[in-house]
C-alpha cells in the first residue's frame, strides 16, 4: 500500500491544475479569471495539508521522498509564492485569449519545484527539474505576439535544454558509480568508497543542471532576459519558485557528501562567489528595473549558495537557507507585484517622482529593494544575518567577507532606482492595473515588514533540524 | 555614559526640529523622518542587545539618507548616496565582527552584559584581531577617522542645517559610543594590545582634520572638518583609556574626557551647524568670501557664533575645555608624545575658528548683505538652550562628570591589570 497521504499536498495541486484546465476549456472569455480563485483554493488546501506534516522527519515512498523541515518549509514557501503570483495575474492577463490556462501551468510548474524540494532520489530530482523547466518555457513566452517575451522564452529554452542534458548525464554517471538512485544508498556508497573522477564529473554536471534552475553561474544567462521580457507575473514566478526548489535540492545533494572526501563544498563556495559577483557587476549600470532585478536575482542565488556550501559544517546552514529564501522570495515578489500593478513599466526614467505620484507603489518598491539589500528590520536582513552566521560558523569567513563587499556594491544599484523615485519631480501619474494586482502590491511590503518582525515563529522550529537522509 | 549622550541627543533633536528650515513643501515628511531618526538614535544609545544595536545603527543610515537626499541642496543625491554606501560598508563590517564575537562565546547570546562578563575573545590571535579590526573599521567610518572620513564633508555641505547638526551631534557619536560599548568593553585584552595604533590613527585625524579645515573656504566644510578633528580627540581618549599601561586614575580621566567630549561636541557643533543653516536660509551660500562685517547687522548671531566657536577650540570655562583638558591630562600619563603632538591640533583649530570669525563678522559689510536679518526669537531661544549648557558644563562640570562616572562604573575598567 502506497503511503498516498504523504503526498496529499502534491495531489491537491495536480487535481486543482486539471480542474482549472477543464474549466478554462469551456468557460467564456469573461469568466476566465475564475481560474485564479480556484487556484488559490487549491493552493490553500495544499498548504494546509503541507502544514499538517510539520514536525515529521522521515523518508517515504521507499526512500524517494523526504519529509523533513527543509522539504516541508520549502514546499510551503513554494505554495505561498505561487499563490502570490496568482493574485498578481488576473488583471495582467485579462484580455489574453488563454487566460485561464495560465493558472494551470503555474500550478504544474509549482509542482515541479515542490518535487525538487522533496526529492530524495535522483530520478525524482530529474523529473521535478524537467517538469519545472518545461512549464517554465511556456510561462516565459506566454505573450506569443510580443517579440521580447518570445525571445525570453527562447533563451530560457535553449539554455534549459543544455542544462537539463547536463543534469541527465550527470545523474546517470552518479547513479552508475554509486549503484543506487536513492539518496540513502548514495550517501552510504559515498561514505564508504573513494570518489572516482567519473563520479566527480557527474556531480559537477548535476550541479550545472541545478544552477540553471537556481539562476546561478554558469547557467544564469536566462535570468535577466526572462525578468525583462516575460510577462511580469511570469517573471516574478520564474525568478523565485524554481530557485526555492533547486536550492533545497542542491543542499540535500551536497549533504550526501562526507566532509572529508571530495571537495564539493569549496566548489559550491567558489560558485557562490562567482555568481554573486557576476550578478552584481552586471546589475550596476542597468537602466531597466526588471533587467536589474534579473541580475540582482542572480547575485541573490550566490548568497543562497553560501548557505549550501556550509551544509554539514554548520548546524545553522539549513535554517539560514530557508530564512534567506523566504526573505528573497518575499522581497522579489513584492517588487514585481508593484511593477505589475504599474502595468509593467520598467525604464528607470519612468519611475521619476513616483513617491509623489504613486506613493503606495513607490513605497512597495523601496521596501522590496531595501529588503533585498538586507536593511533591518525587514525580512531580508534576517536572511542575510543567518547566512553570515552560518558561513562564519562553517569556517568560510572569506565568503562572508566577499558577500559583505557584494552587498555594499548592490546597495549602489538599488539606490540608483530608489533615488529618482524619491528625489526627482514627477511628470505624470502612471496608470495602474486593477484590484487584484493592487491587493498583491499592498500585501507585499506588509509581508516583508511583518515577517521581519515575527521571523522567530518560523526560525524557532527550524533550528536543530537536519536534512534527510543523514 | 549612555544617559548623558541620550540626554544630549534628545535636546539636540528638539532644537533641530524647532529650527526653521526649508521644507521644500513637504513639512510632514520632514518632521516624520526627523522623529524616526530620533527614535532610532535613542534606541541605539540605550539598548543592551547587540543585534538591536546593529538594527538601529543601520536604520539611522536610512533615515539620514532620505533627509539629505530630499531636503539637501546642491548635489544632494550624490552626497546621500556616498554617505549611505560608505557607512553601510562600515556597518556590515561591524555585523561580521559582531557575529565573530558572538560565535566565539559558548552560548549564542547577543546580550551585551553577558558578553562583557564573558569576554569571549582574548589575546591577539588572528581571529580576535580580525574581529577587532572589523569593529574598529566599522566605527571609524562612522566616527569618522582619517582615512575613512571622505563621505563626511560632502554629506554635511549638502544636508540641510538641522540635519547636519544631527549628523555631527548625534550620528557621529554612534561611532565613538560603539567603540566604548563594544570592542573596548567586550574584548579588553585585544583592545589594549591595539590601543597604540588606534591612538596614532586618532592623532592623524586630529592633525589632518585641523589642517584641512584651515584650508576650506566653505563655512560648512570648515565646521565639518573640525568634527573630524574633535572626534579624533575622543578616540584618542578612548584609546588611552583602553591601553593596559598607566594608572587607573589616568585612564579613568581619559575615558571621562572622551565621553565629555562626545556631549560637548554634540552641543557645540550642533549649535554651529544650526547657525550655518541660518546663514543658508538667508543667503543661499556657504562661501566665506560672500560674507563680511556681519557684526553690524546681526549682533545676536555674532554672539552665538563666537561663543560656540570659542567653546569648540577649547577656551577655558566652556564645555570644550573641560573635555579636552581631561583627555589630554589622561593621555599625557599614558602616551605623552602623542598628547604633545595632539596639542598642535588645538592650536590650528583656534587659528581656523578665529580667522573664520574675523572673515564673517568683522571688516566692511559686503554690499549684498545689507538686509541680512539677525536671528529670530525661536532661533535665539533654542540656541540659548544649547549654549547655556555649554557654559554650564564649562564652569560647573561636576554634575555631568558624576553622571558619566556613575555610568562608567558599568564599564569594569578595573578588570584589566594595571
């Protein structure tokens, strides 16, 4: 008898997605928006079911699915982020002929990310990554008639094809060398045997594949194009949700390796450094807010990699990763929600004087950006604090110092967008979308502040938990 | 110590709020940011938790960034940006140092009292040296000490007068307060080992600040550089007090002097910057060459400015003297040569203030200053409040010293040998 109860959240998501697909096929254009409330109900139920699992720490489905703090909180985060994107969407896609289907694809993509977050098996990992990618291409190129959107989708697809091939090859090599697809067996084989070159090559190839989902070097190049060209809700989704799944996945993979053999952690640390630096340098002089956010997302992936590089070295690594992902997701989504509400305007000059013409939207963007920098008491600060703590404790002080230097540099480009909003004169009052996107826009900054103040509620149960299998 | 500095900050905020300024049509936001900054500053001085300290430290940057950027003049945006980035770099260095210090402790706590009692890092190994370096660099940027001072003149010149007063009077104190509260108290042994280099950096600030100030032709830049000079005195006093050589009496004297200097500098420079703001309100320029002979049209302004300037370079019977006397008396017992060279700084400060006073108030009245209005009633009232305290500390410093000493008892100076 399969323990179906353990994957009830996933089942709920897939059933909801199918229901939306059926509904969208038969509903007239003016009713397509009802897909959004259906999706929200489904996500809510899934989150509730997922919440019931809090506290469990075991493997299920013959060791291929992990139910531990990282998996549960990561999936909750994915569900929450997806719900937020759903709220952003109805106004944006109002006139789109395929409006209703959008929510179904969002849910399928979220399912892929959830499968990655919970995977404790190499094949499960590959399936999750592929599901998340295949739906991602559609989300990025959703505006078929708009060149920029198609270009974003195309770039996403080409890099994705390459990265996923690498992931598959690497997975095959790893499974072949270790003789098991389950993480428990792989971990045992790693602990006993000497690492062979093929195994290391396989690991590196898998990391390249995951770096694509994570938006980290070396497969990060799609990030700015998707952030700029994809429909704004898709951009918000694709810069956040796959990243959560991939980060937890990679952390679990790294945790399999014993501390003394195979220099996998220094490799991740080097990737972290390269990723955050590339992202920051490229973001410095961008004049397009969404493109800048794309590059800043790359550098934020680098920060997330910091926590992954000390997995197993510091007990604070896993809580730091979750809290950081929470902070990053909230801030990035809040900023994109404000941009969506402003009808996707993105040129730096268009934001001049926004504080006086559209104060709420401007404050949302400013709070979002400051949280990305890590200004207290916003949630982004707690994330960075935990990251630094874990990195120093894990013995990678140089990485923390590099991250500090990068944070200072990042302040520059965030302020480059904040300054004209606050200090310049506005010429006109920009148009906005409707009530849905407005609700998302308002709730974003509130969430950033509240989460920052109440973070202990989430942090406390995380402390002391380990990644499975361990 | 915390009480004295918070009282001074509260008073200075009161005056800065009441001081007339150019609101640029956004009076509500202006006052809101000021009150935000006041809350943050008081919180910083009064908290006993390292993490809360850091939170307030960072928030003060945000508040000041918007005050300078929105209500400043000239190239305010650039000045605000430079200020924010520079000091954020400093505060992140502090964050890393805080984490390094806290992780060295057995239990994960951010409680200042526990950390002071535990002294988690001792000796001069690589780790404690790096942590100390993080703290000192971070606080030196905020204080600011040479060579980290370059954000200061720009931020001061472009900020509105009352914001400059707060920046100099309160925000700079966060740096020196932080040094006393954290590395000085929590890692005494390491601090003692590096007290001499710190004292030398402080000496450089004293001299460099004074000499560069002498060369400025802009009223506000000149006052801004004297801040570098004065904060140099403060740090010199702290370094002397932290050194493990010399008697307890001398070290207590130096520390008391440093804290008195923080209070005195807040009051005096606050008053000077507020008055500089009045100059701008009336004429729109800070260039010294645009002024002359104001004694005839603005006698009240002249009296206030003279008093504050005299206090600033340490004329006896005024607050600056009490502070500087104690610092130098204490330092002489510990680093006699440094103290002797430091005295040159006072000489230069005197020269630069006197020449500035001469230029502004004496000589022939410049034509376009015929209609220069004297200080109005509000300005006189609040200025008097600050300057009366300056005089009071000058002639009867006992009450302030008692307050500081009661507070310093909390800093267990007797803990180290010597």
